[in-house]
């Protein structure tokens, strides 16, 4: 399954989102109003949020111009390109969403994967969901190079679910540093 909408929509969503984000924004909670913007408080305290969790990788990531097969990210924070990294608090993996849902730089913790992620990329499907009141995060999977199919796509599907995540988590939660996808195989572990 692919998690990106048509590239022109992604570009428009990214451009609009960049104009709406302030660099000091932290994770956002609340629900979107009729315009899709949040109402509620911004907070740096840990909060549990139920979200639609999906995954994407090099093969189905686009650069916003319709070019697939890239590790380019819209909101570089601690990485210059999308990465799984170690999944620790200090070395989180990349995730994508609408920047109105979680501001770039926001960390999340996904308990069923025991991994930390940092918001560094946009996701058109996530933006569409967010404007319809649905929380959605898209987790980066695999290395920054073309991966075998259908192995990557199947692995992306294996982690897809509605689940509770922790926004603005504290450091020190249990971490499984096993990559989600490695050496052309799904290595995701559910806890």
C-alpha cells in the first residue's frame, strides 16, 4: 500500500504547512476545527494519542515533485534525509505526518514497536486524514536505497494498525534497536 497522494497535492500541502508552522511549536494536541486547524493547548508534556500508524520507505517516498525512490524529507531536524536510525530517544527514526498534528521536531514513542521517532517529513494522506479529524503518522522503514518488492510493501503493511502512541515522550522507555526492515527482509518486531 502506498501512503503518498499525488505529488502536486503533497507539494501544495507542504508549502501551506510550512507557512503555518512556527519554529518554536511543540507537539500539538486537540482536534481539528472545521478548517482543519487544531484547537486545544500546545504542550511539551507526554500524552497518549490513538493514531492510524502506517509506514513508508525509500521506494514509495516522493520528493514532492513526483519523483519516487528518495530519502528526501520536508522538515529536516536532526537528519538530512529519512532514516530508521536506532529508534532511541537520542537517535530517533524519521516519521511523517501533517505539521498541524505534530510540529516538525516532535518526538513520538510507538509502544508496540518500542521505538522513538521524530517528525521530519510531510505525508499527504496524513494531512487529508488530519483535516477529517483522524490522527495519522507514517513511520520510515528501511535504508535510504531501493528495496526489494513486495518485501518492503508487505513489511509496511505488517506494522499498519490503529494504536496508542506517546507524543512528547520522556527518555528512558524500552527500546528495541532491531531495524524494521533490513537486508531486504522485514525485521519488525511487535511487542
